[in-house]
């Protein structure tokens, strides 16, 4: 077992319910309970279960709702395991070690006055440091009561250590209670992590924990467990914070999630805190990454079984992974390995489904163009989903191949709808002209410009509309003078027809002609035509001046 493994095992199964499952809070037993006290509690529980009596609750911050008999029994079992008991003891309130018969802070908690307990421990912590009350560099720099802690005589180091520890536990517990639905003000997580920072950096707290381990006189515990708990504490605290972030994101409460993340990132929990934060967030986000992985694997399996379904499965991956990916993006840094791996898996498995579909599709089918355009849309989305440059580059290469192939499958006029072979525009071009003494040789090629039925109908409609306007010009030119100048003869009609003729010329040149020129210019930009022009080819079947055969 490595040292790192030992540190991780020192605080196992820590969650946001750590205080609701704390064996001392559930059973109501004090930290000084002996094996005999635990057995007596178990016997009393058995009697209560038989008689149907009410299970007594803890005097200190009693749980609501009250724990069940099964909860109490499970807590008693944990107290029978020295390592689990030590963890529960660490996350509960330590009584003063000065030998006083009554700990004022714990008494205040039992009386339902947590603010009073906090004031007492703040004064003890400040007095133990030898600093003035309210010193910002001491563990007691915040007093929730709004009243300064009363100066007192310096207290024993053990009592000061217990006070520093208890302040952190109380603020943490109260914050978690609110996060889990209890009434209360919005938790100040920056303050909570600051309190635990004082615990981590105060050697007296850890000396006190070592002393507690020695007092157990249990061979199953060694004093080396204290430094391992100290090393594991940042990761345990941040894993609880990560659990809160996950719950907030799942509830759609982005502000709450961001507040927690901000406090976690700013927490001063030692040199390894940054690495511990990444580990905690990755572990919390792993279910979302697993969800995406299962989604991708199922889609690839279905696409492999039925390749014609590959396009639909690729779109399915991108549609249904968007939510989990967005949640991971909220939690993890852009370069986090879990985030990058999950994003890249979505992109690559979507590409894999597309390739399976491409192998099976019938390019001669009437829906081939529509499928091709959809493939471009899906692979573009997959490219955006990728996180690493290598995967984005691979997606970009495949997208460029599809883009080039789509030139002949998409209407060149509107660039939106699939091309229809029956609506295509053809243009003859000639080139490679060779002039001999008595003959002229050249090559010619017919370029097909793809067009959709809708654009073809639009062009025909413009032609019919132009013809209708021409007819209207002459009808008006003949009828209007006849109605207005009935006795003037044909002179006015002739002038009107002449005007109509000029209007027709203007219409054909300005309206019809400009539309035709724009279309011809656009067709000249068709890539195969551009390539031929760059090689010196010209429009027409034959060079100028050469008659037909």
C-alpha cells in the first residue's frame, strides 16, 4: 500500500451527510463513551424495539426527523470499529481537555444555542493564541453574534485546539444542513473553508488528535493515523463541496454551484489543495462521464448492427450528450483529463457512426443528397464537441471531404436544398486548343451545375412573369388611348405602342437581364468551372469563329 493510498483510506466514505450519519449525533453518546456504554445503548435499543417505545435523541443538535432504530444500530456498529469511530470523533465536537467538569460550548449546543457555543469557542481560540479578540489572523476572527468575544485568561493549548476544531465543525455542519434543505441563511462557504484551513495549519489540533488516539490504547490504531487524516482532510472537504456542486447543477441552480466552486477554488487548504480539488471534481463528475460513455457505446453498437442507422445514431449521441457535457464543463477546467476524454469520446464515436453509415448508404438514392447535407451538419457539431486539437483536426479533415463532395449534391443557386438531376444547369466549355496549318483541334466538356427544383421553378416563374408584363404593356398601350381619345384615330395608339416597346426594352435589360447576369456570374463561380478557367478553358463548345460541323 502506498502512502497516498493510506491517506485516502484515512477518511473513507465522506459525504455531505457526514454529520447526519455521525455515530455520536445519531446515538447521542458522548465522545468519552466506553465499550460498556455502547453495549448498554444497544441493549436499551433492543428493549425499545420490543416494547415499541420512543428512541431517545441526542441533546446536541438532534436530527430532524429522528433516526430510526436501524440508523442507531448502524451507528453503534460504527462505534465498535476503532477507525470508523475515530473519523466520527474527528467530525464531532471535542470537549475541553483542561479537566473542567462542564464544557461551556457543548453545554450551549445542548441548550439549543449554537451561536453561544461559537462565541465561547471563539474566545477560547483567541485566548489560546495570545492575540486580541477579533484579530483577523486568528481562528476566531468572525463572531456571528455581532458582539465581540469577552477577553479571558489564556487557556490551555488543548482547550484552544478543541475550540479551533469545534468552530470548523459547527460552521461546516450548519452550512451542510442549509444545503440539504434546512432553514437558514445562505452558507458562507469561504468562511467554512477558512475555518478548516485554521485546523489544518494548527499543529495543536493534530497533537490533540494524537493524544486522543493514544488514550484509546487500542492496538488497531496507531498515532500515524493522525498525519494521514491531516493529509486526507483537504480532499475529503473538497469532495463534500463537489457533491454540493453536482446537486446544485442537477437542480439547475447555477448560482449556488458557482458560489461553491468559487469558495473551493479560493480555499487555503495546503499545498496539495489544487490537486485535491481536481480529484474531487473529477470523482463527482464521473457519473456524468459514465453516462456519456454508456450512451456512446450503445449508439455505436446499434450503428454497427444496422449501418444504415449510423447517421441517426451519430445525431443521437450529440443530442443526448449535450446535457452531461454542459454539466461537466461547469465543474471541470478546460484542460481537465476527464472533461477532454469525455468530449473527445462523443466526437469520435459520432464520427464512427457516420463512417459506418457512409459505408452502407446508397448514393444513387433520391435521399442521398439530403443525407449528405445532414452528415455535414452532424460532423460539424461533432467537431465543436471535441476538446483536443488532435480530435478536432481529424473531424475537420473528414468534414472537408464531405464539403467537397457536397458541391455536386447541393443546389449551387440557393446552397441549401438538395440538387435534383432533372433541374441541373449544363454549360459547355472548351480548351486545349491546338492550331495546325489546316485544322484547329480542341477538347470540350459539359459541366453540370447542380440545381434544385425550387430554384428551377423560380427561374421559370420569373420568365413567365416577364412575359406577362410584356403582354400587359401592349394591352395598356392599345386600350388606354382608345378609351381616352376615341376620336383621335390611331396616332395616339401608335405613340402608346412605341412607349410600351421602350418600356419592354428597359424591362428586359434592367429586370430580366440583370437577374440573368447575376445567375451567370454566380454559375461562373462553380468550382469545376473556376478550375477549368484557371487552366485556360473558355465558355462554349468550340472556339470563336469556328462553325458547327
